[in-house]
């Protein structure tokens, strides 16, 4: 996922375009989810960051569907997972030379 905010916020032309990436969007994570119910499985939550100055160093591993949904009629929340959303966590580091200039 790549999100670009092209229009200035609040009618202020001093704010440049802000480009963000999602920390958990990569080809090997594309079958993951942050919410699952009996009739829905999808991503509702994101950690967005500016890729020109930050790079993800570590990501909390997302669970497999079988771990979260033990039976077809189950979903989130349940006896094992108390929230209706899967937690996302990422550790970032500054890119070399970011902010200088």
C-alpha cells in the first residue's frame, strides 16, 4: 500500500506532499489480516511511515488464520484473542543522511 497526500492540508500551501508506506505491506504478507469474523477477513489497521527518512527494522509477526479462528463460525474477539483487531508493531530506524540538507 502506498498512500500520497497530494493536497495541502487545511488550505495551507506551506505543507508539502506527504508520502507514506505501510509497514506490513510486502509480497509475503499480502494474505494477512488485522480483523477477521465469520464473514470477513481483511486489513483495517496500518502503521504508516515516511520512507524517505525511516526504514522498518523489525515487525511483529502476524498470526496465521488457524491461530486466530479455531473454528469456521469463530472470529475476533474470542476466548484466546480478546480484541477484534490484531495488534501491529514495528521498530524503525532512521535512514542514513535523513534530515540532513
